[in-house]
C-alpha cells in the first residue's frame, strides 16, 4: 500500500496537504479545492486525476477550510428529548444512520427539559455553532409554536405528529395507525374499547386519541374518556389496576411499554388476555412478539422516517427553492395473540 505521508525538506514526514495533491495531479491548488467541494467547471479528466491523487495520498481536507469555501459545515443539529422512550430514541438512531450515509455529521443535543423555553435555548445554541440545518424531535405540543417564532436563517425540520400539514414536518401517520387498531378490535366484535393514552401534551398521543375517538364515533360505539400514562410500563400498570374494565372489553394502549404494564395489572386482577380482555399496543418494540401473550400492535417504520427526515434536510439545504409535501408514513397492524373475539 502507498505510504500517504509526504517527506518534508528537512527529511521528516507529514500528512499530505492540498498543495501535495495539486503537485501530484499536475493542477493548481484552486482546482483541487473545486474538486473537493464539488464545484462546477472542472473537466472530467482533470477531476479524475485529482481524485486519484487524493486517494493515493489519502488526503483528508480540513472541515473548517471546506466550510469557508462552501459556507456549509456539513453538520446538522439534532435536538432530542431527554427521555429514553422507544419512539424518539429510534428516530434519532435512524436519522444518524441516514445522515452518515449522506456524508453529514450530526451534533446531538438532548434537552433534559422538554419545556418550549428550554428547547428555544437549545436551538439558539446550535445556531451559534453554524450548523447547516436543525432537526427537532418534538414531544411537547408547545415546542413547534415557539420555534416558529424564532428568526431562523437555516432550515428546520420537525419530526412530529400533527393534524396540520407542513413542508417542514416529517411524520408517521399516528392518526390512521390508531384507527387501524380500533378497527381491528371492533371487527372482532368488541363494543367497549377503552384507551390508555400517552401524556396529555405529547403530539403522538393526541393524534392517537383523535384516531381512536373518530373510529369509535364512526361506528357509533361508546366513548369513555381516555386514561393517561407517561409511556412507561409502570404507568400502564398503575392505570391497569384502576381501569373500569370487565370481561368482553378491549384496550387500545398508546404504546407497547404501557401495554406491558397493563398486561401485568390485568393478570393481577384475574383477567385473562385475550380470553377476557383484548389488548392492542403501538410501536412494535422488539420484545412485543415475545410477551405473554404475544402483543398485537401497530408497527412504526422508524428506518423510513429517519431517511425521509434526511431527504427533507438535503432538499432544504441544497435546493432551498424547492417545496416538499408532508405525506405521513403509513403504519402496519401486526396481529398476534393478545386479541380475539369476545365470548358470547
């Protein structure tokens, strides 16, 4: 393998620089800079020579120098909630994968407090770091309104559920996912379908409540006000112990982790799933198929969501005059053993 180091005048060795690449390729250092930053007006044969020299010398351009030329840092600021919930964590993970594939780096800041004012401070801090765009994973309905009021000079893309469509929002269709869960229970013959919802200010929870309520309303079934948990198994267990439920009922839980706690509480109360009560979750966490009984749930495609967020960022940064649509990613109902028709 070719040694990438270059011998200096005093006999020592050093890493290659842009002038070494230019010398080896037989071009000016300005031409090398144009190739590195993918600028036009470089002949294909010249570009190929420069790229070959870069590879031979294993030259790595300085990010700071590149930013001076392109006015871009190829860095995206990602604001995540300071909670270990499955949904936001999965979104952040898959977005990082997509950004890396697009040769962007990600500066991640976890906002310990999801309060809108705290998020505003985090966003302003990222702006000072000269990121090319900001991606916001929203878990509080007040956050978007605060961010809309900021004077942003760079694109901002939000991962959030909302009934309002926006070219700056990327989402999974929580509303129709919830309707599919309730539809499944109703088609099995359940007429009393309760809802164990997520936090009252969580956009995902609000859209799932809306879907649950609309599906019941369309079928003229009883609507009992939802009980709220905080996405954790412990909260699902607490609500499950107090839930006004009888054999023949069904529960649509706002996420799988609350379903886990709910299953435990129902067992403690002597109610069998699915013989007495059917349960549907939301997310399809890796453990869902290995619970007892295996959990019927609504699967979210976080991999596609991460890629779509990055695509939206790339278009906003590289084609700022383009307008993109907000088309929510569909969910998929995964039917397992926690649901069945109620006994006559």
